[in-house]
C-alpha cells in the first residue's frame, strides 16, 4: 500500500510520537492533519500545530494545521469537516492525544482526573465517531490508538495511579469494541512501546534526562505504525501491538538505531 495522497487525521500531533508518525507517512506523500491545541510555543514542550504542519510539508506530504480541543464536540466535528473539505476524505485516524498525571488517589484532584478521561478515553471515542463515516468510504481505512494491551490489566498497573490507568486503558477498550463493531470494514488496532519513549512527557513528568537517555526515539513507534497501517484493514484488526514485535515481524532485528543512547540499558515502559 502506498500512502501517497492518503489523508491521515492525527489528534495531538504537534510533537513527540504523533509528530513522528506524521513525518513517516508524510515522507511517502500523505496528507497529514495536525488536530491539536498548541497555537503558541510552550516553553517546556515546543512546537505548534503550524510548525508541525510545515514539518509535514518539508517531509514530502501536505500538512494541515487545525486548532482542535478534542474535549469539545463542535471543534472535533469542525476539524473533521475541514479535513474532508480540504482533502476529500479520511483514510487513517491516529488517536494519539493523551494526558498523563500519575498522582495517587488522595493527591489527584477531580479536575485532573476529568481532564485525563476527557482527552484519553472520550477524545478517542469522539474522534473515532466523527471520522468513521469517512473512513468507511476509504480504500484501506485504519484507526490506530496509542494505548496499552488489555492483557496488562493487572493490579500493579493501577495501584498508585488509578486515574491515569483508567483513562489509558479506556482507549484500549475502544479498540476492543470498535474492532468488533467494524470487523471486515475498518482496521482498529492499538500500538504501545516496549520501552519508554523520549518525549516531552518523559522529560517533564517521568524522570527527566536520565530516563530519556535510557529510552528509545519516537521513530520506533512511527516505523511500527507505518507497517501496521500498510496491512489489509479487513483482516488486521483488534490487535494490541508492541512496537519491537511489529518491527521484528517485518524482519527488522537491529533496534539500536532507535536508542537515544545506544548501549544504555533501556527503561521498560508502563503496562508492559
């Protein structure tokens, strides 16, 4: 499958993993929609929807920046309508946007709890809902969630950060439901990393530079996503993929290229 002129709607694709997936597909000529909130550069995060769209153009694709808070129904609907008006349809949805707060029960205020549920689980659901009519018209339509395998629903992955885990596994539950509901029509899958990935969240929230240096680059997720999205949507659905397993299945055994610092022992990611 070629991605040339395919339209990819990415939630939260301004930076990190979403941006890397966009760049990978843009390099093959895809239309990349950056649907996110960042219209001004954040001092700790960097980048805006506009700089990300321009990155997609430079990579060989066509970038479209759309200011969209996926907690807002009207903004999601408008973003989907603008995408279709610009490119004629939607071939792929990447539900990448996510909020993280690892506070335990007594320290997690309900505003933060609601934020995670609204962006992670509800945001995934609503983007899927309004993209679906257009995906059903596409040649090889896929939805890809950046969410963990349901086989990892164990006490150790909830205790101490129950609020975040509920929100993140909620995304995976959407995979489970939609893959069954649209079996044979739309490929609905999840992708999760074996190790921590060097993103702004890792630098700012999960341990800083030391953890970032023992992580892999976002490009490993992008390459794994690339191979998943090339597969036949009618038969490739309902899977909870791990990045290195996808690459190994494609004959890519040497993963040192993805290490931030080759030779450093890698930090396992949450939920694996």
